[in-house]
């Protein structure tokens, strides 16, 4: 049976977060998830290690806990034909090789979508068209990551619009996993959020995903958009990681865990800057609740 890491927490490059969550990180987390690009800085046109790189190496050495990597902006949907993309990709992969030597990541995941096109950069990954060209692009890019960290996967985003029929999304995800030989980081709040916003049923959508592809699960909370943002007054569910995990997401977790035979780790996400010391006990309770359903 595949070794389970347990239930972990992110390590954010934020001193206030690290101090506030220190007890949870030391006593409750079974492993740590880091965003590799937050460990780098640009110096004379090159990407080099920043101070958090050294700090997190010390955490790894002192704790002995495993690390996994979760990238934010490699842009799996981009192609090398875009302006400057080949040079950016080469620099990115070079840094990842150095990180892998230091941290020995158990696996590496990326946000599905694209952030880079024609030299422009989106703040968050944008949805991919549900099309075979997207499948080819993702397979090629994830193959590059697999040359650095042998086990790779992608995370389902919380998309607020869809290039295609929303009901075709689960089949698209299954095809991406199969054709790119990738695992799925199943973010259950993202799934819940996307289904609410696009008028789909979360349980039906979950049931249509291939459970054997799931390597990792993310649990988090979110909030509702301000009605004043849109002229229509429509409210969207936001993947903001700024609140408690809602009960419908816990219900999806209870449904998913027994089915995902290859699940190796669960991460409870709470974004830095969104909680105070008084919120730490509730976050501890969420970690322990997650462990009750996913035991090593």
C-alpha cells in the first residue's frame, strides 16, 4: 500500500503566519506543503534562493517531516511558443532542480490553467478551454515538471466561468490525468465553489471524477463576493481561504476519502493574514477532524 503522509499544513513565506501557527506546525502537522516560487527572488535577471529557502531547510532538518511542493504559476496551459516562455520555463525548472535537491519533495503539484500568454501574466490561473489542444499543452508541461520531481499532479481550480459546457468538466479532468500521466490534487472547496458558481451539483461532479487519480486533497473555506462588485448584484462564492471549512465541503471529504485508494496526503489551508491567535484553536480542531477520516 502507498505510504500515507497524513494531514499537513502549508508553510507560507510570512513570519507573522509562521509565529501564529507555530504550535500547529510543530505539534499537529504531519507534513508541510510549500510554494517553490515563494522561496526565490530575482537578482540581476536570475532566480536565486531567498531567506525563506534557508529557513524552510532548517524546518525540514529539525522536524524530519516530509515536504511536498505546490506551484502557483508554472502555467501548465501555456506553450513554449509564447514570447519569452522558453527562457522563463528553463529558469523555473533550474530553480526547481535546486529545490528538489534540498527538500526531496514527495511530489509536486501545480494549479491547472494558464497565467502566461504573449508576455502577459494573469494574477490567478485562468480556465483552460475544454479541448484536446489543452490536453496536449498540459501533458507537455507536466512532463517537464516530472523530469525534476518524479510524481506530479495538478490542482483543480475554482473557475468562475467555463470555456465549454460545465457538465463536461469532470470528463476533461479525467482525460488530463490519463493523457498526462498525472495525479489529481483534489481541492474540495474549489470543486464546491465552482459547482455553486456554474450551476452544477458538487456531489455528482465529485462522483464523476476518477478517484484513483487523486493523490492529495485540499480542505479550506471561503466567502461570498460583495453584491456591489457586479451591476447585476450577483454574488459568487470565492476561493478565498479566509474562513472555516464549510459543512458541505466536510461532507464531500467524507464521501471522497474512502474512494480515493491512492490518496497520500491532506492539507488544511488557511491563508496567511486571515486569522488571529483566537482562531488557532478552531484551526487545530479542523486538522484533527481531517485526521479522524484519514488515518495513517
